[in-house]
C-alpha cells in the first residue's frame, strides 16, 4: 500500500482544473464541498486539488494548516479510490473546498474526509 501524496496525485493542469469545476456533480459533507469528474483513461489515477478560501480563513498560517491536515487525511485514506479507479479504468479528478470558518481538529478532518471519500466511491 502506497501512502505517498506526490505531484502525480495533484491537479496541475488548467484544463483538468476547468473540467472539475465545470462539472455539475457536487458532494457536500460539511465542512467540505467536493466537485467530481471522471475520465476514461488507460492510465487510471486519482487527482485532487485542495482549496481553503481566503474569505473564510483570513490568516495564511491557518489556511496552510488546514490544507496540511486535509492532505494528511487524504494520504492515509485514498487507497479505496485508487483501487476503484484501477478497477473501472478511469481517472478520478476531484476538488476539496473547505467551507468552515474556524480551524478544525485533526480527528474532525479525518472523520469527515473518510465520509466524503466513501460518498465519492459510491457515486463513481
């Protein structure tokens, strides 16, 4: 089992980013909102973009901490999505947007992100 979260798992192309946010398929698990897009591919993968709006969290060090917590929770719980993408031969592109106005605890992020990933698995 691979617990890394390398650049291969991040959306870096503007074309992919536009695909994710133009898609109407949304999943809402408070405090997260996720946009989801699946592409048939011969090289199945999982790609994600994480966003914490400056309008909600004013201080940069708090935004960075929240993104770090989300990345860590995603790194340890992504295996089901990777297995699903390999099984269905698709690339799963999704975003995670943080909607709360305060810095959460580690446990809350972990629990809510697991719930979000299970809902993504059910939709895909």
